[in-house]
């Protein structure tokens, strides 16, 4: 485990200094600058293929695909970038522009204020931050519990009791957020439609009844999978089945 | 009906000797018999011509042409021996072969059969222009034909057979007459050239100037009727349709000549009229010319290419370097040169966004000369700055294709820099509340730029949540807590035990100390007595209430005991004894009774505290 930590912390630094991804990224950046978008896209993709990721990398690749008029790919990479850096203004801006250019205009279902707040809170930090927040809050909770049980003074015990309850709630909240984010990200439950036009069916398989039509660039949430078909839900709450090949997972 | 002499160039070792003439003539017609050989220096011996009247001949004409194909130069020579014959009897006649000897070898030509028909052939209006003429260009070397048989004919000459789109091609219509006066020349559809943009290069008011030209040994006077510059508008083959010319010719009727018209013949054959002229209406057509128009090269085409083909230069200037807000500034561009000046698109100027701009004023100064079109086009762009500042207008680029070098050229003016100063009304117009504030004008929308600089890359699909490290980090704080709790509790227990022991022993120790002090009392040693009493009391307090000795003083004892919940009355008595003790230590005089008092007080106070704690 410690080895992994060392790899996580040190290896990127080493690689940035050497050749490999850093050079490829620099080449891709300059190709983008010159307007050679195909070349830039190929280089960024190569870095991702070698197993690395960063919000800036996904963002730059999204920009490159945007310039190549490949909107679904641009949106896919902007979404990937946003998963890693949810508060980055540039990513939000470009994703909004790309989303304004796709065919489908889907009105999101209105939500009750506390659900909206919860989601906003959830999407203000990335999974890693939430995981660390949970660990820190839990550690604080343990410390406060220790103070409560070991302290002799009544006032100290009172303070530690109430702060312990607050910390317990906070830690529980951050663990639940962490888990729900982890489930979506690790299982790649969000996806972008890549087929120019695709009909959503009522059951997996072509025999299903046609429900509605969506177009490339639309974001879907995957509820279930069955025989290369995905049960998806779009932002307005409509759900149905799509062939798995027509979407790409974020 | 017509015989065209075909010119071929052949290698020098292959000698061809051919005879050609029309194979049908009508009675009385004059026609041309041509022997062609493709080598010089031959010794020509003509045939015996008995069935035709020989008007003149043989006349020799030589033409040479050089060609360089794939770096190999070849030369072709054509020598013509021409007879002018007239048919004077009907029937079919044979002209025997002629022979020419070149370098000791004798070559024979073919024999010709010519049919002489009675009656008129239709008026020969179609000029005999060889098929190669249109392409041959204005240099007529290498062209020949039996035009010499014609008195009047029209020719179209072009300056270039394979121009680029938009390249200037000059077409000249020339009339040739063999000393026959003509008048009332009229060409139909003269200025119509479908597929081309055309500009006339001839001055209508000018008289046609004639010059003398020799064609195939015959003297002609030629005059340019019309000259036009054509600019092809599309690639591919474009045909310039033949132009039809009608004119009136004054034909001189010669006595010896047999007219074609028997009616006129009998009239004009009269010796009285023998050297008369008569007006004949002639109709003729020029050759159709097909141009192979090449498209402009695409791969090297500059970005802002506007279709200019030719050779150009550009100049630009602004009329003011310093001006005030709301004053007009004019940017002048002059494009001058040769080529399709009139077809150039108006160049775009990138004015700064705060400028009010207007459509440019375009004026032209174009000269048409026989050599083509040249001149200049002037664009005047007017703009009015609405805010002050230093402004720079990007250089204006102008690109054109030079067909001479087959390359695109990009010209550029210099950048235009000027200063706009705040106008007077701006300064005077500062009244609060009436300022003309403007919202920011957005000129376009684009995605934001990529993120440059060092990326902090991380491994893909690696999650801290659920990993071993995650659970380790979670388990660590409780483990530490348990450890610390154990340590703290153990230390606390130990300390508690120690205090208990001291508490239990406190009375005993105090009594022991008091006993000692009693002995000092008996021995009448007041100093030692007071020290012992003091120690006994302080030590008792310290042990009983688990307060370190160092924390106890006359000032703090009160607070300490109150905190421990001791009755204030007892505290007062206790401190009273301590005070007395301190006081008596340093007071001289009768001390025995005082020492006794203090001793008794001490014993009673300890018993009292003991009693209070127990209840």
C-alpha cells in the first residue's frame, strides 16, 4: 500500500521531468496552437492510452475535438475533465457551449430544494477530495469521542459530546457522497450518445417498441445492462433501452 | 470541296513531297495548286499542265519552325511551290506528278485529278483558313494555306491558346484583301463572347490602318477590324464562335476574265466596260477558336486570393496620422497592374471594432491598349472612430496569380498606425448622469483556450475509496485512541492510589508531628516548636486534599480549600491558627501559654476537619 502511495506521488513527477507523456502533451499543445487538430488529438489520446489522466488533459482533448467539429467526443472529454475537476470554470464554460450546439434540448426534471443542494454539494468536489474529507472527519470524530470519554471536566465533556454528534453527521454525509460518486465513476454509469440519431426502445432488443429518439452528444445515465443493451435515463426522467454500442461511457 | 493542306513536322530524314489542290472547280475559276516538300534546297521540276491555264507559278515560299519538346529541339521546314491555275474547259483532268531532287535523290509527288464543272459553284464566301490557324497565334510562321486564292478573308488571331482562368487573352479580327477596295464592313455580334468577360481594345473612332502582308507569296493589305481582351470565366474548353462579316467589295472586271454569270458576262464583256468595277456583297466567317482554359493551381492558393490574374502591385495609405474622435479617416488602397483589374474583389479592411465603417468608394483608371488592359483601381475606405486610443490596422494582403511564372504572389501593405485623440466635445460633455456608457460588445463566441503548462497526471481508474489504504486510514485513529485511553487511565489510577494512601496517613503524620512539637514545648524551644506545628498543619492539608505542598501558601489556601468544598468556618479557624503560629514565631515575651494555646488549637482543628470530612 505504501508502495502504491509512493508511485502515486512520485511517479507523475518523474514522468513529467522525463520524456513520455509530458513531451507528448507539449507537442499536442503546440499542434493545437498551429491548428493541426488531428495531430493534437492523436497525441493527447496516446497519453491517455498509456494510463494517465488529468483534468487539463481531458479538457484539452475536448477542445481539440470541438475544433474538429466532433461534438460527442468533445462533450465526452469535457465530462471526464469535469469529473476530475468539478469547479473548473473553463471546463464548465466549454461544456456549456458544446452542449448548446447539440440537437437534443432536454429540460431537467425540477427537484426539491434540498435534493438540489445535496447534488450541488456532491458536485462541488471530486471523488478523491470527498474520500479524504470523510477520512479526516472520521478521525476528528474519534478524537472528539476520546475527549468525551477520557475528560473529567463536565464542560469539556459537553462540548465534545455536541461536536461529536455534528462530526458524526458530517462524516456520514461525506461517506455517503463518496460511495455514491464512487459507484457512478467506477462503474461508469454516465455516458454520451455517439450515434447521430438513435431510437430508444422499450425493451432490450430491436423488437422493443420505439419510445423516443435522441441524438449524438446527449448525456444519459445507465440504470441497468442486459445483453449489450443498456437501460438508460435522460435528464428529463425518460428511460428506455439503447444498444450499448451507441454510447460511450464517461 | 475544300482541300486543306496539312502541315506536319517530320524528322529531317523523312522526305515527303505532296501535291494538293481542290478536286472540284467550276469553269473559269482560279485555283491554287501547291506542291509541298519538307526539305530545303530541292531542285523542283514542275509538271506539264496542258488542261489548265497557268496564271502564275511556280512561286516558291519557305517556312521554318523550331520546336523544343522534352528538351529535344526539332526543326521543320516546309517549302511550297505554288501555281495559280484557271480552268477553261469542262471535264476531268489529271495533273501529272511533279518531281523534286534533294541531295541527289529524286522524289515524285502524287498525281491529282481535278474535275471542272460547268456553271457556278456557290459564291466562295468561306475563307480558306487552315485548321491550325487559330492556334498558331499572331506569329504566322508555320501557317500557310491556299488563302492566296481568296481575295478577301477574315482571320481571328489569339494571343494564347491555353490561358488560365482569368488570364487575359487578346483576340484580333483582321481582314485581308488582295488590293480589292471594300466598304460597309459589318460584323455580327462583335462584342459577344459567351464564357468570357471582354473589354474592347479598339478605338471606334479611329480609322482602320492597313499594312501590307505577304501570305503565300501573295500581297495582301490587312487591317485590324476589332481587338478585344477576353478573360475566361471557367475552366475547360471554351469556343469562340465564328464571327460573320459582310462587306461590299469593288471587284474589278478584267477583260480577259470570264465571268461566272452569263448575264453579266454578255454585258460586261463589252470592251466598253472592260475595265469597270462592280460592287459585290461578300459574306465570310472567321474560324471558330477553341481555347483550353486551365484552372488555377489549388494547392498553393493563398488564403485571401480574390481571383486576380496578371501582374499587380498594391499601395496603401491613411490620410491622417492623428485625428480626434468622430473625425473621419480615409484609408486608400491602390491596386495597379496588368490583368483582370475589373474582376478583383474588394479587399477587406479589419477596422477596430469601435469604428463606424462605410462601403468603400471605388474608382478606376483603366487604359486599354492593343497590348492589353492596364491601369489601377482605387478603393477609399471611410471610417469614423468612436473612441480614443492608439490604433493599428493590420496590413492589407492582396494576392494574385502570375500566369507568366505560374505562381501566386502575395503582396501586403504596411500596417497603418494612427492616434485618435479625445475630441473637444468629449471634455465639455462630462455631465453626470448623461454619460454614454456602453455595454461590452461581443464579437464572437468560442470555446476557451486549452490549459498549457505542467499537468499533474495521475493513474487512471485508481480510487482511494475502498482501497486498503482507505481502510488503514480509517482504522488508525480508533487504534490510536484506544492506546492513549489505556495509557491515560492507567496513569490516572496510579495517581489516585498514591493520593489515597497519603489521605489515610495524613492524620497519623500530623499527630506524629504534633507529638514532636509537644516535646519542643516541654523543652521550651519555641523556634523548633513553631516550625514543627507549621509543618504538621501544611503537610496535613497537602496530604488530605491531594494538593502539592508547593501550591500552598497563605494566599492560596483559602481558595484551594473552598474549591475542595470545605466549610468556610473551618477554613477561617484553620487560617487563624496558621496566622497565630506565624505571628508568635517572631513575637518575643511570655510564650509558654501561647505555645500551649496553639498546640491545642492545632489538635482541635485537625479533629474538626477530620469530623467534617467524615460526615
